[in-house]
């Protein structure tokens, strides 16, 4: 079994391969741009909701202030059930965590798109390497949850 891609036999095949590669690069770029943009918008919406519901958080002094909000003891959802509960209540902190999760999932989606793209391009070596990268990403999330 040979894992390297054969060079195109004709100029037409070379142009077709270049077009597939260009389309792959554009798709991956779009996934990253859209993922980051959506996560930033969700994050900003969460901050706005949080400050609308709790205007006292905006002060820089007092018992509930910006410094208290950003401390390590602030109650943000730490599980999916807590996140769903927070989102269902319309809490800003749940929206902020959702934006953070979207930001974390963006590169994972990029790897998934790369697997599909390399498969379509019939590049078995890069497909296998990218599948390995996806397996490592998934394993790291599973091990982090222990």
C-alpha cells in the first residue's frame, strides 16, 4: 500500500488538483473565521446580558465589583447540565461559557473539515495523519474530564 499522492498525469488533472487544494484551504479558512467570529459575538452578548442583569458588576469597587467578577471564586457553569440550566435562565455567565466552548470547538471542527477534504482529495497519508490528530484531540478532552 502506497501512502503518497501520485502526481497528476495531465495538465487538466493538475489544474483540478490545484482547485481542490484551493477549495480546501478556503473552506478551512472560513471555518476558522466563522467559528472565531461567532464565539466572540456570543461572548460579547454574554457580557452585555450579565451587565444588564447585574449593573453593580461594572463598578470597580464595592462588595460586588469587576474584580470580584473576574476572581477564581466566581460561579460559572462547570458542567453541561449547569451550562444548560444557566442558558435556560438567560444568565450572562452561561452565555459567556457557551462562547468559550464555541471558541474551543472551532479548531476541532477545522480538523474534521481537513479529514473530509483530504479524503476527497484522495490523499491517504494526510487523511491518516489528520485522523490521528483528531483522535489525540478527542482523547485529550476525555482524559481532561477524569
